[in-house]
C-alpha cells in the first residue's frame, strides 16, 4: 500500500471544509466532457481550489469502486480526505427520500465491495439501468433499509439530503411520520445529519425550530454542493468540520459532537499560542512536540517525562515559579537534568496577530527571540509573543498558605505592572539620592567644624610669626604661591570645559546625522520649513566645533602661560632661599630658634585652603532645610507610586473578580504588619528592644516613612533604647525609607477564606477561577487533577474546557483520562522513558494509535478497559 505523508494534522485536530454531497462522472447526472484520463486530476484540483479538505462521494444509487480508489489516492497527495458513500433513493414518502449513506472503510477493504452488495439487496429485481439515477427507488422504506445495512455488520451512518426540497426528508414526510421516525432507535443511532437546512422558523410549516420539537436528538446540519459538473463542486454555503484524521471514525465522532466540531463559518484563532517545542541535547534530544492552539494533553506513566516537557516549556518562556510554588527545588533541578550541559530548547509560537517567532534558550542562558531566522532584542516573550501565560505546577492549585495570594496576583497581574514598577524604581532612586544627600549633610557639618578648629590653630600660629615681621619679608614668595594656585584653577576649568564640550558636540552630531527628513505628500510644505530649521541646527553644531577649536587654542595658550610663570617662579627660588636664610639668621641673632620661615609659607597656604573649604561647606550646610524637604518630597512621590501600583492591581482584580462569583481576591494596601515588624526587628537586632515594642510600633505606624516623620515620638516607644533606635534609623535611612511594606491579598471562596477549605475544594476553586481568566492566552498546568475527584474534573472542569478552549490554549500533563478523552484534546502527546532517553509521540485523539496509547496508559490496557465497561454496563442494567 502506498504511504503518503499528510501534514494536515501536524497540530492535531484541524478545521476542514467538508462537502457531504459530492457526485462524480460515474453519476448519470454529472456532465464531464474532458479527457477520460484527466478526470481524476481535474476533480481533485477543483476540490483543492474550493478549499475542501474532506468530502463524501455520494453518486445516485451507485458506487464505482475503482473510480473512488483513484480519486482517494490522488486526493491524499493533496491532503484531502475522501470517504465512500452513496445517495440512496429510499422508497418512502410521496416521491422517495434521498438519503446519503457514508460507509466505513471496511466495506471496501481486502478487495471486497460490500457497498455494491448492499445496493443489489435493496434493488432486488431491478437492473442497474433502472435504478442508477436520481429517480430510482429502493424496494424498502427507511427503517427496512437501515436494517439491511446493519445486517452487513460494518459501520455506517446516514445524512438526509436537501431535506427541504423535493425528495428531501422534511418535504416528503408529514409531521406524524417524522415524529415516529425520530423515536425509532435505528434512526437515533444512524441519522447524524440534515443537509441543506435553509428555514430557521416558519409558523405552521416544517423548519429548524419545528423539527427540533419533533426530533429531540436533532442531528448536525451540514452542507454539500451536490455538483452536476466540475464547476459546481464547492458551490453554495460551506460546512467546517474539526477532525484529527481523514477517517470515517473521525467524521462520525465530529457529527455526534456537532456543537463543538461542526461550524458553518471557519473558526479563527485570535489568541497567541505555542506551536511546538523542540530539543537539542539532553534526554529529549531531537524530539519535537507539536501543540494545537486549543487543548493539549501530555500523558505517560509516572516518571515518563511529562513534567520534563512542561518544565522546559516554562523555562523557555521564562515564566517564573512564584515564591510559594510547591516542589520548587525539584522543578529547579528538573530542567538541568533533562537538558544537560549545553542543552537547548526551541519554542515555536504565534502572536495574536499571526506573527511567527522562535524562542531559543540554552541551559544557563537567557532566552533569545528570533523573527524570520534572525535574533531580535527587546521583544517581550510574555507580552508580545505569548500574551500573559500562566503556569501552575503539581499541587500549586491546592496551595493556600501565607503568601499564596501575593503569588497568585503576581501570576495574574505581574505583566501589567511594568510601567508602575518602573515608576517605583525611579522614585526609589530619588529617595536614595535625597536621603543620601541629607545624611551626608551631617558629615559635612562635622567636617566644617573640624576645618574651623584647624583654622583657629593656623591663625594662632601665623600670629606668632607676624610678631617677628616674617609676613613682610616673605610677602613676595607668598604671592607667587597664590598666583600659582590661581593659574592651576583656571587651567583645570578650561580643561574640563574642553572635554565636556567635545563630548557634547560628538553626541549631538551623531544623533542629528541619523535623522532623515521623511517623504510626505500630505505635509510637504511644512516639512520643507522644518527641514530648513534642521539644517540650521546642524550648522550650529559646526559653529560649536569652531568654538571648541578656539577653546582648545586658548587652553594651549593658558598652558604656555602657566609654564612661563613656572619658569619665572623657578628663577626666583634662589632669591627666596636667600631671603629665608637672611630671615633665619636675623631670628637667630634675636635668640629665636623655634620659628622656621618655610613653615610660615606652608601655614599661609593651608589657611587659604581652609578658608575655601569652609566657605564651600558653609554653602552646603546652609541647604539643610532644602535637603530635608527634598527627602520629604521624594518619600511622598514614592508612596504615590506604590499607591498607583496598588490601584492598578485593584482595578485588574475587580475585572477578574467580576468574571466569576465564587472565588474573590481582595487587596489590602501595606497590610502585611508581620513583614513590617520583622523588618524592624532585623534593623535593631541585638539592641535589646523587646518584641512587644516592635509589635506596638508596627501597629501604630503604617511604614518607616511614618516613623521618620514622627521620629522623636516613635523613639519614645522604645523607652530606654531611644538613642539606639534613632541612630539605627539615621544609619539606614535610605534602606528604611525605600522599604515597601507588602500589600496583602485575601483569597476567599464562597465568602470563606480559601485556606479554610479542603484541598479538593481549593484545587477545584482555583481551577475554575483560572479557566475564567480570558486575558491569559496560555494556561500550563502539571497534573490539574491533583486533589480533584473525577466527578469534579468532568462536571465542572472538562465541560467548561470544551466551551472555552477555542479562545485560549491549554497544555496539561495529566493522568486523568477525562481531560484528553472527554475534553476532546486536539493533541495528545504520549511520553515514554527508555534507555535514558525520553520519547514523545503526539497525534490527534482521532488517530487510532493515539487512542490505543490512551487506553494502555490511562485505563490500564484494553483488558482492564473492557472489563470495567462490562461491569459498568451490568451495574447500569441492575439499577
């Protein structure tokens, strides 16, 4: 048998356009004038051009096996599925009822053609020429026909064709007969569709609304083009069917699950999602796991690698655990164990606008985002690529201890707070700068006092020199020293100006060079005027370069003058030395030997230095009030930034809380008194202050800023430790003023604290809560069934998942068959650990191989599954 690769279902169950009523040239009503050998290719080309992915060949009272096989073979190469069928004119009603019968493949396997055997049985006594047309009728009515089909012990189902038109079921049968048919077990079992329903409601006449009253098990509504030529293939409205393979079984299940698998318009994927994860190196080397945009389940026995795949996905997307995550050490160690040194994870993803990305992350490195094969910096994975993904590991759903609310809020809201937290960071820096400047003031006051004390001593010593007339004798030497200082000050200022101006010009020049005037038809005249100003701005840069050049020349001239002065000063050294010797001799003649003339020069120079330093410190210390106010303003701004963050959180939580009524998350601003008290205790560790004192202080003040504003009164609470307390605040002012007393989050379920509920109730509440959050495009949970009973999983969780999975992506690792089977998972990935390597096989739940793995892994194998089925059926019969 020819094996043909079909990429249609690489991402699991997929929406395909279905045509449930196709004719071919084997039908007498079908007109084809082309080459005989070209028909198959032309027919499949037409299916492809019309976007038909799954069709049923239903010729009038006829099935041509060889033609069907040729069409199917060609269609498979194009990723199109064809199923065998027939449009049977059943002898019922006034003019017969056209019934589309769809056959499973075992009707035509092994070289057999049981379809034509069936046709022979319902047209006994008639030649093919008499019945192989749309007007030929069987010998039996609908019920008898279904009985004859059953007698072949091969699967099939029926769809009633063009129900409102001539030879259609609704048109041909009256209300009483339709009601009787609807109650018939054979009809209930095999009738899976009405084709070409057009009338929604028409009082007193047959319509959709009327039929739903008569036909409680109302089947799927489908479309079929009923073509009489190639050109008519695909005409009319479309029907879309979600299947995981081109098989009879997949289509049959889709029709039985019409609410979720049949649509009249192609469903669109508007949410961001992960397309796949693949691995280079480690235990998963070479493995690629595809994901559907909807629901994905990873299954396997204990230790098979399910959690490994999820943790590597979390690692690649850089989703944090949360501070209160369960089994954190195990999860942290799992990724290095799986990837090994140099291992790499690659995630393929699609954003909300259909943009394609690859996220590469090597063990030990940060993730890199690739667009069109090239790395792109600055792209936020959890905002731009996959919007607001949520991750919960094993047992995380049932956690409810201290800090759980904070963790939950961070997961739900954290990505929305970047702007607010950037503002907080800026204000924290402002408080640190202001408080640092303020506390440094006290150091400067001490320095000023030290300089003033030294100055008094210098002045006194100089007075001693002045008594002997030393100042007059050394005045010339002192002036030289003073003038040297003046020259050095000017030269330093010129040098600083030249360096700063040069850097500024280079920076502006680089910035302006990169600016190009845009082309704009709408604003051409305005841009011409604006461009002229830009040219003038660039001209100013050139002018500035001339100023810089002149400044460089002046600086060079100043250096030459300073060198000239140095030369003059050097030439005076002998004169100064001679003067000092004469002065020293004169002092010696007077009997004064304790005074050295060169010390007078040093002291005079030091006096000038001290005068300058004290003057500068006086300016700084005079700003004490301004600096104190700067601290107060910075603290106020920081507190407002914290409040803005809290308001942002509160607004988001209001929206989240309104999306469901059971679980509520209520925020409280700066309410974590225990954390505040712990910070106080740590700050004053070893001070001897009692715990009760810290409790009292935490109860009275909302944060350290409040303590700082009321420091004298606050210190009184510590009684005998007042000075130590104030000193600790001053020594750590920046730290304490920027300490954010944590907000608290009270999580309640049906009005009671979540932590007061049982594990199962907590897990159930959290699961339903998370499923209600439609702002998060991806939800990853490792074993969501932990602490949930099977009834809750199905009744509350899985049923809801079926409704919402079209709008969000879910990736679960699970041991509970309810998730993949009753949740109708689009992709099921089965993991197995063999020889220190994890193997993963992923497919749609419609595939036989996937179904077999589910039965073996999740139900204990076919024998166990069948045994339970028998027991359940016995119990059901007895009850």
